[in-house]
C-alpha cells in the first residue's frame, strides 16, 4: 500500500479552493481529510480524472446535486434546474480545472491528465490505482457539500 504523501494532496486542496473561488465565485470551507473507507462516491455528481507520469493516480470531484446545479448555472450563466448534459459538461470542466491547477503544482512528476469523465447517480464505485490508499477531503459551501477523493501510487516499471 502506498503511503499518502502530503505533497500529492496539498496541491489538490489549494486547487479546489482556487478553482471554486475564481471560476464560480463560491467560497469553500475544508474539513479534515479522512482515509477513504470504500470505493463509493459520496455524492451523486462526480467528475473523475486519471493522472499518469512518474506516479499514477485518480482524482474524483464529487458533489451534491444542488451544488452541481449552482456551479453549472454560474459557469454557463443560465439557471440550471435539473442535472442534464450541460450540467455534466460543466462539472467535467470544473474537474479538469482543479486537476490542471494541481498538475501545475506537481510538475516534477511529469503528469498527464486523462479527459474527465462525469457520472450521475448514487452508490457508484470508483477504482483507484492498485496499491493506493485514497483519501477524502470534505468541503462545504453555502450551496451544499462536496469532496475530493485522491489516490496515488508509484508507477510500476
């Protein structure tokens, strides 16, 4: 099992705060990180990105439906009432911005990002790289909760 290294996690914490505050003007409050006990997403709207380079990882931005609707509404400058393709695309783009911002802070690992995938539903299982111990970093906003799940492992040669 790979150890959780703070130098992998902190860039995502700062990327989430920066992205939410600058791109959708939503203030976020972080709670204490916890070990992810299962592979299920916490909330029904989740953007997933894989990272590969000298380390490999998976990052999931998972959020409540009200927060996803609000973030998408702000990004699209149109009031979104239900989760539809536009909302899912907006959450994919938000996930991409968070991962891209964190990637810039982890340049010594020469990471490449996959295209984001977005899922909508409850009780979804996501798989992380073998030998990783993912952690969940919970956040709250005035529009609802969200979390970022991060799991990395050393690249096998």
